[in-house]
């Protein structure tokens, strides 16, 4: 029989507070306990002002809680009859370990619910006018983690480098050199690359280059985690929009000056 308490795993979206879903907000408002990650904007906790707030995030290998401790904390609070909200950046089911936490709780008789979030893999590039697909440029896209639990590059990166698809890599900055070498070995030195740091937030930074030049851009602009790597011809769409906007403004300006 299920316990009285409940776990709801909520996706907080890519970074900006207003990119969480309405369902996510309503869930926070009903929370008794919120366990939140490092990539979650703490302003979202205002929607759960009466709840207990527990930071369980990690940055650069610094853990406040190990995963096993987080799992136990969820079960402990839920067994007290509380509604536990696990607030995660992006979407909990895209490299967010949301499925693992739900499974752990369900196996111990806890009711579990998932509230999807806007994944950073698509929304962060979109916020910079970079689509992951575009007719004539890319008919598909890969979303890959940059580092496995063994701290190695996933074998899928090498497979993706052989394709014509857009490749979006999360948590890959520490392996940037190795990733770019894989793409260079496939003859893609001139393929456009964008690296977007802290996407959709006020601290957002972007570096644009090619497979051959992006590492120099990273050093020049001092880009670092948390960041998303986008590799593919779709990166050029951003500059195309800027160019079109500029040309349109020039035409209007010339027309005004002749009036």
C-alpha cells in the first residue's frame, strides 16, 4: 500500500525563472519539502515559501549530498506524510537522474509523479536563435552527455560526428578538446560550433566559431561550465537572422532619409 506522502519530480527549465511550466509552479505551491539542484534559480523557491528548502546540488565535483543520500532523504520525508518536490534544472528525464530517483522511491512504496520541464538542450540554443533542426541544414539532432560516469567521452559522440545531424552536448566542456578532435578526424574542421554558458539567464555568454577555432574562442571569452555545445550548420542561422535584421533596418533607414 502506498504511503501518504508523495514525490513529484519537477523540471525547472533551462535557467530563467519564467521558463518553468505553470504545472511546475502549481506543484511548488503544494510542496512541503523542496530538494533543489545547483542549476535551479533560487527565486523559484518563492513559489514554495512555506516549504522546507534543502539544497542538494553539486558544482565542479563539490557535493552537498551524495546521490544515495538524496534518495534516502526523499523517502524519509515522504514517509512522514509530506509532499516532496525534487526540483531539477531543465527536464528531469534528460540527463537529470529524475527517473532513477522516482524508481528508488516507487520501490519503497512512495507515490511518484513527474512534471516535465523545458530541456536546455533545445531551449538554450533556441534562445540564441539557433534551431536544432532546419530544412536544408539538419533533419535530425543528437543530445549527448559529454562525460560518462567513468569520466570518459561516450561512444555516441564518435557516431554523431559521422552524421549530418546537429549535435548538442551537455556537460562536455571538460572534454571539449577531445570532442573537437573527433569531429576534425571526420573532416569537419569548418563545421560551425556555438558554446552557450548559463543559457537564458542574465549571465548568459556565447562563443561562436568552428570545430577548428572554438577552443580559441573559449579561451578568449573565458567560457566555462555550465555550458552547452552545439555543433552543426544550424549555428549559422543565428548570424543569418542578424544579417537579415541589419539589412532590413538599412533599407528602412534609406527609405526614411529619402522621404
